[in-house]
C-alpha cells in the first residue's frame, strides 16, 4: 500500500507519521513566504508612528520608564526588539515588567531566551507580574459587563510605558497582543477570571473583534488607563517566527493595524473538512496543557463535527496554572463536569466546556503528549501512546473513505475554508 510519510515536530524532536495515500487529505500550513522584515523597515515604523509622537519625543524627559513585555508562552522576539531600541533606552531609568497574566515565573534558561542577547544587561531590571498579589493592586474601574479592573501598581509608578507585544489569532479574544498586555497581562487574578468568563459566550471566536464580548470587555478596561502615556510596538511574526511587520504608536492603532496583517499571515486555506485532523502545536506554545485550547479550537475549524482531533503537544511543563489543575481534579465524567460548569466561573471552565460540548456533539479529542494519561483524560482528551497508533486507530474507526488533514503550527494558524462545498 502506498504511503505518504511526514516528520512532524514534537518539542525538540520529530515524530514520523505514515498515512495511506487513499486517506490523505490536506496539509494546512501558512503559505506566506515573505522573508524577515529588513531592519530599515523597523526603524521606519518608529519614525512614522500611528496616532502618537515619535519614540524619541515620547521618551524625552522620562525619569521612570516601564517596559511591558510578553512571557515565555508567546513567540515575541523581545530581546531583538530591545537590542534595536537599546541606543534610545540604555541611559534611561527603566524597569521591565513581564506580563505573565496567570502564567508562572519563567525559569532562568527561558529568561535568557526571552531577553537574548541583552539578558546580562537587563537581568537586574526585570520584574514579574503576580496576578495573585491583589492587595497592592490599583483599581481603575468596573466595565459594563461587571469586570473590576485591578492592575499592577508598577504602571502607576512610571511616567512612560513602552509596550512590546505581538499579535496572533486568539481562540476566544479574537487576537492576542495590544490590550492584552494590560488585561490579562498585568491584571489581578479576579480581573482575569471575570474577563475570561466571557469566553463561554458565542461571540468569543478567533479572528473576531466586532461582537466579541471578551475583546469588548478588554477594550473598555483599557480605556480606564488614562495615565501614564503608552507607546506601543506591536509585531506580526510569520509562523516560523520571522518578523513580517511592525507597527509603532498608540496601543489601539498599532493593535488594529497588526490584526489586519495577522489575518494575512495566519489564516490558512483548505478545501474540505476532514474526518480526522492532526493538530500540531509548536514551541513556545506547546509548554503546558493550559495552552492546548488554541490548537484544539483552530483544528476544529477544518474538522467535521463528528470528527477525531488528534492533539500533538508535549506539555513538558505539565498542566499549567494551579487553579486549572485543581479544576481538572473535579472533572472526568460528563455529569460531574456539567454540574461543575453550572457553578460560578473558575479559570479554565471555558476549556473544559468547549471540549465537553465537542464530545457531546459526537466528536472526539485524542492527545499525544508527555502528560500522565489519567490526568489528561479529565479534560475529555483521550491519551494515545503514539501519533501513529492514534492515526491508525482513527482511520480504522472512521472507515475506508476517511480523510486525514494535518494542521501545522496549530496554536497560531487558523484554517479558513477556501470555498463552500456543494
């Protein structure tokens, strides 16, 4: 029998997969072949900011600059950006606040990666946001949907804020980046939970801003932050993490401009929904199970409602936030999970809810991970011993006409059907 053979990334290694030609569907991957953005384009963006004075004018007279950056779960090339800005910021009094949201503090090796090649110069200036230290946070106001917005007091100690982020599709906020550096990036845990609870509502979808309750709540929260002034650098990367575009200026205008570019970069065309979809998460968004909903939700877009989604994601840092792990201890069967989801929202409910809904509608989610199989099962993801075993079993169950699609870089790339089948 003729086969089609693939080498699919799995952390630092590859997994071999053989699919019979008669069952092969499509490879879903970004077709953007643009090389890295020339350095001159980066500098040009700084000199032609959107709805803002230039960076040098913005920084003039600053006595306490706060630089907001992403944590290790985002592919933002923070170190390279800081290196390009170094002549402008080296002599200033500045701190760097890592916008962790609910994520954990990075290990030393990951800090060196985030801030390379400047880690030795900036290590004494780096602070980590801790969303659970709510006592000293600053209350900004309450949104229309009831989110009480509390943020890290470091931002109020600064006279300027330089926000460095990247914009990619997000499975319930529409897009990452921009306003998410503030909420959830440096927000209180209760603020994050209140905003994320809106992910249970129907309008919370990837690539959607208008009518998306999560995004609209974030934008309202951002409007409470009237001081200090913010200068934003929002990057759009290729799926290979090369720089495709950079936008400088106000936080709102740079974010909106970057979302338009992100549509071009991260949507991947496909012809037909498959019976089986292999969804492959790549570093650094393959670190823990809490990040798994991105490749799952994106993969569903190219999968039939009763299809099998095979998640390929090492999760070498485990499950993720403590609260998410505790939530999973109380799930495992449908009735128990449904009862749990009727209780007041807790962090991670939207992940369990979406998986539960998909399985209830006839689909299945299987996982090829390094996690404990019993633990993984509590998320309604069935553990499988290997990728080949999973695909072979799925084909056997779906029958002779089953088709298999592969979605590469599934945490970032969003399938978009190129035409409607008859």
